[in-house]
């Protein structure tokens, strides 16, 4: 099965991704956990993934920011 985005839909997706990427520190990434409202907040240090937080996505946003 193929997925095709209309040009405007692709621009909306690109804008949303850019906005969310701007909400966290440049070296920090977030991985959503399917079926649960949690995300792994992590960074990469050389060849090691460093998990900063297992954060509930609807409670206390950015509470983990002092950990980095």
C-alpha cells in the first residue's frame, strides 16, 4: 500500500514537525509510545542513547528540562 500526500497536506505536516521540533532542546528527541500517553525523551551521546525521561504527555510539560 502506498501513501501519497497532497502538496498542501505535506506542507501542513512539515510545519507541524518543525513546530514540535522547536519545542524541545536541539539535541533532545522524543519517541512516542504507542497506545500510551508517554514519550521517551532522549539524547544521543556518541554511540549511547541517554533516556532523560519517560514523560506523561499530558502532565507537567517539560518538567524534565533541568535534567539536561
